[in-house]
């Protein structure tokens, strides 16, 4: 039985459209619309390209799908006729349409993907189906919703407001605020007037937020979330985009990050007291805050933390499909891989290179070739296998460099990614070597948690050590990604370290590259030295 989960929407306020296909409760394909349309976050669209992609990957048609699951259970009027008409107009027919709750889908995406039998499940984002935070218990293949917090109290709104105030794009650049926060003084500003908490609950003060007033419609993206009272209280004007960064904004970012962590810690500790459970699953956009996740992972009441790698709204299609399949009595299989998107064989890559007519050659061992280039100080694009699901490059669509060269952070930021200099880069490391470099790191395959870099190893990996002494780590095993594992082994022979700098194969403001054409555009439009696609290599 095939189940198709989709997410998207006809208004600009809906973003991160995607599609996920299950076969008998197991994920067989998933892709985000932005990777195919090339419009970041794919706002205001239904996931037509993504649906075609996952059906094509499985070699089936829409007539082979039993149910299409979509979020929007609370939307009025009933959205099922719209979904049905959309699918029929694009694909000729439509299976049964089932609507699920946005946050239930987030919860399902984390609980079922984790493979845990029993766990606390916490979801938090800007809002969805009128809810900003949900507490649920996953037990024996079912989900019990314990509490829902409405969008008027949104941790996502709180963080997006500060992101915008500090001069970045809300709903998109919250990770920049997180990175910036490490440069600031966490204790300079007390933001409890904006977000207060205690006893397992929290409150966002609406007096300072130009959004989500009770009974009001969500604001357009073109106007700020903060209001004049906020600016008076914070004591300085909002930073203009691309203007110089000052200590004030660094300190505001630091204070906001600290407060978000404290709220999440309080929620989880009381959640544990309420349920007695010691496993925690996270999803929703707030779950992509890897610094907060490190705090939660290290709590005494937590034995195991699982963060769904596509925790943003792009993961709703996964959760919607899980819910629909579980409701039909299917046994849900844990998500074994994130490499669920389009894959291109050497023959397809060769055709692209022939059409584009660029110099290239074929090598017997692309992993060894890439490792040799990186060890020589070159920046190498890496295009291999099925595309990753989620916002992190995990060794399928990556840009690679030597983390032992301190200057690589500036080089890649300035000449390849064209982005702010304070932005950190992440390490991919052989799982068996992870604990040598990163304190307490055993397995972290999805780059969803930061770890402290061992003090005696900071000089070994300076380009992937953030200013606060942490790194967002991806551990790699042969089972997880054989070719990427081979690359790390080969790099270790050259440098003595099974660690690479890894960032996404794209430039600032663009989605991660999906096809060979996309990868060539990034390669020729940036300062990369070489590109490896399948067994083909290009050099400048």
C-alpha cells in the first residue's frame, strides 16, 4: 500500500512544500519543492514537482496511491475538495484525501521516525492549525496529545521577532541569529518582559508583538513582528539588513538564545515529571535550534534525544503520511535514511556534461580523488547519490574543505558561499573517531545537535569550531553513506583526521542543489576549486 503525504498551501504564508511517499509504512522517497523549483522555501504553492518526483522514484502513478494526507485539519472551509481538485487537475485522478493536524504531523514525524517504543514528543514552531507548541506521548505505536499551546504564545514568533530585529529574514534566517548569539553577552539584557516562563508553561507578551493578537489574522510577511513599544523597550532601532553588526545586536541575540533554552528546559523537565518518561523526540522549526538541543540532550532527566532531521514544515509531509498509514493499521518503520530525494546515475551526469560542454574527466575512485584535493587545501563540491531530506547537507550535496586550515572558514564564507563572516561551518566525522574530537559524541548522523569540541582538539579542527567552542556534528558510518565514509577514510590517510568541513552545495540565498545542472551552476558561479559528480571530476 502506498501513502502519499504532502504539505504546502495556496497562500504565501504557507512554505516549505514537500512530498513523502510510504510503501507499507516505510519511507521510500521524499523531497522538498524548493529543491526542484529553485525558489527557497517554495512559498504559497502546492508540491506538484515533489509529488511527481516521489512517484517517479517509486516507479508508480497516482492511481497506485491509496490515500493522500495533507495538513490543515482546522482550516475552514474544509480543504479536502481543494486538494482533490488540485491532484485531479495535475495527475488525472485523486485517491482518498485525509486531513491531519499540523502539529500532530510534526509529532508523528519525530516519534515514528525515531523508532522509539515510548517517548515524550515536543513540537514547537511559529504556528500551524492555530497551535504553536504541542506536548504528546508516543507509546506502542500510538500518539496521545497531552497539551496544545495556541499561536498567541509562540516560541517561533519570539525567535523570529528577534531574528528580524537583528537584521535577518524572519521565517528563514533564524539559524543566523543562533550563530550570532555565540558572540554576545547572554546576561546583558533581560528579555523576560517579552517572554516569561515557569512551572512548565510560558507566555509571550502580546504588548510588544505586532502579530497574533487574539482573534486577529496572521500578519503578512512584509511587515515586522515587533512594534514601536518593543523598540522603545529594547532601546535601539532595528538593524537594517546588510548593515554593520554591532555588539548591541550580538547581545540581544545571545539573550534571546539563552531565554529560549531556559523555556525549553523548563518545559521538558516538567514534561518528564508529568510522564516519568526519559526519551524525548523533537520536531517543528524550533527543534532546528541545535544549541538548545545540546542543553536538552544533557539534562539529567533525558536518556535519549531524537531530533527529526526535517523538523521544519518540510517534514510535515512525512508526519502526515505516517499518521494516515498508522490509521490504516500499518506498522510504521523507523526512518533509516535521509537520502530520499532524486539520484542521478553516471549516465545522466555524463549527458549533462556533454550538453553543457565543459572540460571534465572520469576517475576510478572519486572518494580518494576528492580527499586528495581537500588535503591540498582545495574547496571541492560533492554531488553523490540520493539528495538529503531536510535543511542539512549530509554528504550527498555538500561542499568540502579541510577543517584543519583555520583560513578555510573565511575562504568558504567569502569566496564560495558569499555569506556573513560570523557564520560557522560544520564537521562530518567518522563515527568511530567522533569522541576523540567532540565531547560525549557517539552518534549524531543528522547534524541536529552541537557538541563541545575537546579542548586539546580545537587546533586540529579550527575551521569547524565555533567561537563558543562547539560544533554541529555529523557522524558518518559505512552503512549510512558508504562513499562519503570512504572519502573520510581517505582524508584521514592524508591529514591524520577523519574529519571534513561540510557545508551545503549552494550559494547564499539559494536552495541546496538537486540536479547536475544545479551543481554546475553553483560550481561555475562560485570560488570552488573542483567538483565531483558521480565518478566525474571538474577542476578550475
